C-alpha cells in the first residue's frame, strides 16, 4: 500500500462548515482506502477533543509540525479540493513540494454538483 498524506479543508468559522469539513475529510480517507492506499489525515486525528485545540495557535502549529513529520515517510500527498484550498492545506502542499513528494489533486464530487451547491 502506498502511504498517502491527506490535505483537505478542516478549520471553520461556523458549526455548519466545521461539520461539512469533518465529513469531507472522512470521505477523503475512505476514498484513499478504496484506492488501496494507506492514508493519514493529521488534521482529523490531532484536532480530536482531548488531543490538541485547533483554535490555539501554538497547539495548531504543533499539530501541523507533527503532520509534516509523518509526511516525510509518505509516497504522495492527496489534496482533496472540492471545497477549495485552505491556508493549512496550502502549507501542507508547499511542504510536500519542498520535499519533492508528488501532490495529487483529487475531487470526490462531480464538479457540476459543486457549482450548483448540491454536494454535501
């Protein structure tokens, strides 16, 4: 199995977007598994209640650094971009490129669903 780092939007300013981003990240993990890959999504694991507080800049930075450390072992980064590229994703993508790790842009939904707002 190829080791894959997942980048997807996660941080949000409101509860509805936070829920959407959390569900989307889980869908991205499932997509990787269906592809026969071994995914790692640090933004899901480290932002769990009782692990790190994503709203605390110091703790958020610690989580990002830990995710980047795991990335050194990965074969590729999969950036799931149906909902755009967040600042945290951009940082992960740039880190992958700096290490020479391929970045694969992926979509989970047909793009006409995104344009018309029907994707969950």
